[in-house]
């Protein structure tokens, strides 16, 4: 069965520090990979997605993620975070030919402190 | 801009009540989804629909049903609400195939007493 594991439930970090949010997935078939962000009291919005091609994907708000097929990982990074990046981040996979169903990880709460 | 709206932000119901959660999208998307979000569990798919009057079970359909009579509207029904259905419910929609992003509504926080 397919699954997504986000290795850290909470990540506290100081403003302007770099951050990495880790995501590993398990699947026997091809997948598409997504990172979504949920700001407090809001729905989710797409940060970035990997479909094919270059394994380094750039998204909104200065975030990027790298797809590593051999390690089945899709870690999210930002070189310098802001207070406004405080949110919950979800990694998700969509299975090829499964009509857009997403399997989500447990979420990582990023808390940026001044 | 794509907009997905949900009928209520907060809802309080009693055990045994029938509960309707409504979701409307304005971008003519074929696909619509209902998730529940619980701390430490992420989002789990309850039901989804690829077209009007079509529905498929997700990972946790027990205790829920859905209705899609019009393309823009997807309703989640709790036939007899129970306390373990207290949760945040998120609706989403997407266009076409597997790799298109889903657009989410703001969520409904349901409390069942």
C-alpha cells in the first residue's frame, strides 16, 4: 500500500535560518509529488509539485523541493524563513492513473520565532 | 481565481443528528473530494466524485455518505452523527487528471456533543 511519512511533527526555527521539512513515500507505482501549506484558520494551498523532469522543483514563497527516487524522498527546503512562514505543511502523493486521489502525510508544524 | 466555499466554518451538533456539509466550487471542476483532518493524522479521504451522480469511497467512508446532483456542488452527509466524527472537514476540487492540483475550501470545524 502507498503511504507518506513526514518525519517531523513540529519544527521550531528562528527567523532567517534555513529549514528542511522531510517527506518520504512508499509506492510500487509511479507517483506525482506535492507540498501543500495550511496557514492558521485556512484551507490548504499548493506550494509546489513534481511531475517529471528536473528533480529540483521551485515553488511559491521561496520554497523548493528535491525529488530523490532512490531514497523515495521529497524534502522541502527554504534558505531563510520568515515569521509569515509559520504554518502546517503537508506532503502528498498522487498515484498515476488513480484520478487525482491524494495520499497525505501527517503534517509538519513549522514555527518561526523572532 | 478558483474558489471553493463551504457552507459553515463552525458547526455544533448533537449525537444522533443528521448533518449536512455543503461544498461549492466555481471553476467547473470535474473532481471533488471530502477529507477529514485530525491532529497527527494529516488529511484522510472520505469520498470523492469524478462527475455528477458519481461517487467513490475513499479511505474512511464509514458513517458518511455523499451527494453530487450538480457539477459545482458536493455534499457530505453524516447520517447519525457521533462524537468520534468531531473533526475538521475539508472539501477540495480539481480539474481533469492525476497531476492537477486540488483547490481547497477553508474547512468546517464540526463538534458533535
